[in-house]
DNA sequence: ATCTTTTGACCGTCC
DNA sequence: TGGACGGTCAAAAGA
């Protein structure tokens, strides 16, 4: 980026094309840097790992979506808190919790603090 | 030249 | 001890 950021980030960001589908997820107003992507066979879903663009910000974001199925089941899990205000949609909302799980799709964006991935095997 | 995404490899933990 | 699983790193490539 640098010089010209004309393209900017669209509110919709294509996560990936697993089987030819284009998944779109809402941006929180923060900038994330992807640092990994893996397929979890346990749940049969793709998982992407994001980290806050800031150096001092230890905020992390984890996104997983079904590898198949055109359903919009996209799960976004927020970890840690941001140390800087969201220059965009502040609203003080952001993520005040250490763990925040959002599920998009048929289910409403109900906020429920889930206990770390799946316990035990 | 700077920065991000991509992908495979590496590592810690569990059993 | 080593394999399965999950999470992160790091090299290369693209923008
Ligand atoms: Zn942040």
C-alpha cells in the first residue's frame, strides 16, 4: 500500500474460495494481517488466523467457515482487546471482552462468550 | 522498497 | 516415543 490507497478496503472482504464460492465477512474497522490458514478436519471447516496490524496491539482474530455448503456460516472469534480506539466505527463497542465469538448465517449475531475451541477430544 | 497474503513447515500439547 | 491436532512462523511472491 503506502502511496496510494485508493483501492482501500471494501467493506466486504473475500476470505477465500474453497470450492468456488466467495465468502464475505464484515470488517470491524480494524486492520488485520493474516498470518495463517488451515483446514480443521475435526469440524471440517477452514480457519484463518488474523492479527492486529498494530505492533502493540495483541488483539487477534480467528475466522472459520465451512469448506463446503454455500451456507453463510462464518464464525468470527475475537481474542484479546485492542489497545487503540477504532478509528472507524468507534461506538466504544469494539471488543471489551477477551473472547468474543460471532456467528453469521442462519443464527443471529448473538453474543455469547464461548470457552475456547472444543474441549477434550 | 514496503507491506500483506500465501503456503508449507515447525512446534507445543494431548494421549 | 511418536502421531494427531491446533496455532504460529517464515520464505517467497505479489501489489
Ligand atoms: Zn488493535
